[in-house]
C-alpha cells in the first residue's frame, strides 16, 4: 500500500498570510506545548503587527472520551474518573457528580456529610483561586515568586486532603449519600489552623501584588467582557460575576447547606482582567468566612446515609441534571438511567470549555501578550476542556 | 416558575402549527421535558428567551443522546372460554415491533435575570442515518457554540445555521462518531501514512528478486 506522505497543513507553524482587508498578516500556531497555555491547548492566532485580528482555539489534545468511559462503568466506578476532569478541584467534581446521582435516586445525605462537603468545597475554592492568582502573575511575567507563594499555601491544603482521603489531588472522596471517611477532631483542628492563617497570607499577597503598578497597567481595561455577552455565552463562575452579573449557584440553587451560611457575592464593575483577578481575591475572603461558620457548627453523627446503596446500585429509570458552583464555574452532570448498573448517558457540563467560548471576543484588538493574560484570567484546566 | 404543562399550553397557543409534547421523567423530583419539532425549534427558543415571564437567557447544558432502534416485545393477554365448560384459559400473545432509532439533543435552560429554571428542551432527528439535520440554537444562545460542535463531532448531528461547524475534540480527518452506541473502535487509532511505505516500495524495486540457486 502506498500513500503519499503529506505533512498536515494545520501543524505548528508561523506563516505569512495575505488578507485583502488587513494586508499582510502573520499566522501563529500557539501551543499545544506553549508554557502560557496552561496545558495542551492551541490557539491559531492571526496577528496584524502585534494585534490579534483572529483567534481560533483548537481542542482535543487531551481527549479520552470521558463520557463514553462513564457509560461503560458503573455509577460508582465513574467517581474516581471525575477527579481527573479538573484535577485542581477534585472535591467539587466529586460533589457535583454525587449531587446528580443523589437527585436521580432520591438519596438523602446526613448533616455531617453535608458540612464536610461544604468545608472541602470551600477549601478547594481557596486552593484554586490562590493558584489562579499565581498563574496569572506568572503569565504577566512575574516569574516564579508569586506562583511559589501560591503553591506554598496550596501544599498546606493538599496536605489536608491527603490526611483525609489518602490522596493529594485525586481524592475520590464523596459517595452517593455521604462521604467515604470521617474527619477526626485533629483534622478539623488542622483546618481551623489553616483557615485562621489564610487571611494573613491573603493580606500579604495583596499587599505585594494587588496595587502593583505593572499589574494594573497590564490587566485593567484588558479583555473587557460585557454582561449581555457573558449571559448569552453561558459564562459562569468568577468570570461571570466579574462582568457584574449576580449569579452564584450557592445562592440561586441553595444546594447543600449553603442557605445556612452568611456570605456575600463579590461582583465586578468593568468585566476586565483585573476584575476577574479581584473577584477571586474577594471570593476567597468570603470562603474563609464560610469555613469559619461551618467549622463552628459541624455536628457529630453519621457520614453515610444508612440506607445508601454502594454496591449493586441501580437507580430507577429517569434522568437528572445536578450542578454546583465549582471554583471555575458551573460544573454539572447530566445522567440518564435505564435501570441497569451503568448510566445510559453520562454528560459533563464543563465550565472551562464553555468559558472559552468568548476567548476570541475578548482578545480581538489586544496584543498577543495580552491574549496570554486573558487566557490566564479565564482559568481553564485542560483535563476538563477536552475530557 | 411556570410548570412544563403551563409552558406547553402557552407554546401551543402561540405556535399552533408546532408540535410540542411533554416527555415525562420518572425520576424522583424529575421535571418533564418539552419535546419540540425541529422545524419550529428556533422560533420556540427565541420565544422562551424573550418571553418576559420566563426570560430563559442562559442555556446551561446542551448535549446529544443516541437512541438506537430497539426491538420491543409486547405481550397481550386474552382469555378464552373453554367450550367444554372448564375454567377459562388465558392466552399470551407476543408481538415484536421495531421502534425506529433517532438522535436527540437536550438543552437545559435557566434564567439568570429571574433566577429560575430549568426548562428542558428536546429536539429529535428523523432517524440516525440520513435525516440528522437540526436547527442550530447558537443564534439564540451563544453558549451552544462549542457544545453543538461537540455534538456534531461525537454524535454526528448536523446543525443548520451554526456559524462554525467543525469537529471540536476529534481531529478533522477522523471518521465516525464515537459517542454513538454502535460505534466500533478501530484497531489502531494512531495509524497514519508515513514515508516508510514509499521507502519500502523503492527498496523492493531496487533489490530485484534474488537470483535462483543453481543457475550458471
């Protein structure tokens, strides 16, 4: 068999293109192994001088058909796979999946487990936003130091996850109708210690970074997202709230025990990259407040519903869509059961992928260096984008 | 928020030509979905977005489902009186029928302005082979852009009116739709033409057939 070998025209390249309107342009394939793309993400960028006139994201380098894997294993078997979606936030992924299955089967959750879920979700939010702040500074060119400060705090929270679940990042902790392992008083005390120290870390970090002149110059009025476009494009999470739309699922859906806690939803006024950074910093302060309230009120009791079925779990036919406010946005799971041990349809609603819908709109007219910061402020994880 | 039945009644009054039916969901606390015909899907979507009562301005989730054709066995029971005067006999008759397969797209709609939802919208294709075109709802909700590309990629539903319908996750040269239930994986995903074939061909020509032993 003879086949002519032709290198694919879409491979990594830099080439000159001619456009009758713009004149001579430069087309750059940025990624999939570019350090600023936060993983294996590729952007086909067309530049006029240094300004972006066209930007097409290319996906799929990390695609392993997660949804097909979910359809071919049991409900419980998919739980560890959800860790691998957004590997920064395995606890919230677990919770979203557990919530969808609990909705499908009508499964109640005991109070202590709900408290533990809130504590772990808010710790995940702290961890994710801290890292995002570090990565964003890295993208602006502040090489190393801010990221290392962020990673120092992240390690402390990962140590907590490891102490509780046995794994730093792939926690596989939630179960349908509760949690896997109970938290000891010593663990709760350790959480209290970290929560008490976190405010001081944020103060220090903000003092160093937030008012920094270079950061302000690089991020303010860069990548402005209008509220109307944000709503239409299904943007969720801190990115949506930075555009000034008040929509937080912890308030709107009131899932878990969130109606019991007193917290505010920070909103941005301009929708630019700086607002996206600032909303996350403010959200972390609110998360500390929620953690304090949850740690003070957590009751004793069982962590699994005694009637919950772990093995041989077969929900009755039907479908359910469960969604929670993950650190990156709304993470949802859509499940259809046909009465067998495996779901008939298993769908993940990935916030990172849908938040990338507006990447081109945000980058048009800005320089290539700004496009890197805008991508950093969207906060993506490729394990979830490509699934 | 209005119940799906109320929305269905209002849609029936507003679009008399459209076929809007309710698909029940037997799960606990499950919501019925609105099944609309493909011809009116975009009009209805615009109506749901603009209606001041509903204001469903946010499409959270769009996904495809594959329903292959299914053999359904129906059992009918009839009782026959015994002419000899004994107890009546029950006779079971089994009839088989083929339920045609189709592909389905599900949209989960919420309202950010009014903070309610969801309303579940379903659209179905005619079959799984040649009538797989549906109207794209990307002009209504921009968030469908990548999700419909993903459905096109993995399920093979073509969306009419989509601004940029290309494969999203699989590569452009890929054939087939992996999320279909009858998809068969190839033996080697990574096979691609390489220069080796040409080199081997050349080598064959270069080293002609070996001389037979024994010839002078």
